[in-house]
C-alpha cells in the first residue's frame, strides 16, 4: 500500500488527518508532519524521515502538502529527488484530495498513479456559492461518454445502498459511501424533506462530483421503483428515520438490506452507541423491518467492523423500560 505523508505549516496537517478519519475511517500508513513557528527546514525534514521510517512500503510514498514552494514542499521535494523519483508530491492539500487518495489506494499501487488521479478530484472539490459567481468552464470529455441512466431497459432500478441516517447527505455519505458503492444517483426518500425547498436545494448541492442528488416523497419513490425507464440507475437511498424506511418497504420498494448509520438523540430516545439513539417507535420500526426479511448492517463508514443490530435493540428496550 502506498504510504501517505501530510505536510503543512502549522497544525493543518494534523487537523485534516483527523477530518479524514471522521469521514473515511482510521487509515494505516498515513502520517502527518507539521512545521511549527519556532522550527526550520531541518526540523520538518527529520519529521518526514521518521514518518517514512514507519511506513510498511518505503518504495511508494505520496506527499500531500499544503502549498507549492513552502518549506514543507521544499523538504519533501528534496527527499523525492534523493529517492530517485519514484515518490510523488501533490500540493494544495484539501479534504476531497485526501479522501480520494484513501480510496485510490484500494486499487492503485504506485504514488505516481495516485498523484495523477487525485488532481482532478481535489480541483472539483472547490466550489462557489452563489453559483452565478462560478465561472463555467467547458471540459472536453476525452475518452468517456456520459451514461444516460434513464433509458428504458425493461429492468427496474437497482439499489447499491439503502441507509438510515438522520443527517441524510453529509461528508461520510458523499465521500466514503459513494466511493464504496458507486451510485449514479443519491435519492433522499422523505415526505418531510420533499416539502422543504431549502433542505432540498442544500442536498442537491451536496452531491459529490459525477453523482446526481434528488429528494422525493415515499409515494414517488414507490412509482420509480416499478418504472423500467430507470433500469440503468444505481441508486443510493437515504432515509431520515427507521419509520420512513418501513413505510418505503411496505409501499413495495424492493429493498433487501439497510445500512443503519445514525439516528440523532432527542427526547424519548436512549443512546445505544456513539452514533445511534433509539426511541420506542424506532425499535418497533426496525423490528418490523427485520420481520419482513430486511437485513441490517450497522456501520457509520464502510471500513467499520459493524455492530449487531439485535444487541442494539436489546440495549434500547432495556433502557427504555427503565425510563
């Protein structure tokens, strides 16, 4: 696996390492090195050398650096040159770049390949609101043709992920889950959100590059489920609550498995793990879904080991009975 070193002026590299872990999970062979105000070039070079020494594969090292021409870049550049050119540097470190680097390591095995790949992703992560301020640049599609996923194929829509998450479309979903299941569309299925124009707009704007986001009521999703015009669509469904997911299944939406990501705490709910709180209605809905043959996996991000849904339900019922 390619080793990744994050390097910056100040504690930026430490912070973005933590941010990356929140979204993609903890990663092996990743180190952060920082240049503090009272330190010089030799100090950060020594930190880089020590970080390289802790990597499993010292032949393939990728430096993600905050800016071109600064001391962290200059010292990384010296190390790359001294190593004979197999290592690589990408500057302008941002969170989309880091997440893409993590995902790319699963299928790419050289620092050069990952460096070339993540450049466009880090650029596309820079956006402007209001959108009218952003200069629209026409990009030529060299070797790929955009697929129309709304052609009548005689097949029904396929679901690559159905997830219950109170926060709906956020960083963990837009990055790690999207990279993991590769949807063409993200569909928030919610009667409440479909009536809220502001929330709808924010969800549509939060879609990751290359993926469309929509918000539809449950009844509309039930119609789409049976419409053969969407046979090429790979959909990620997001539900705000177990109750919404149950209504969707009972309306005929062909879901086989549900990922339980988060349920926010509120009055009447008890905390069952770091991301999930359940009330009596949540427990009832999840148990009903299980009785209908729906399988559950409990993970915040794909790299999590997962928890047993029966244990969480047991804990919730025990604590709710004591309240």
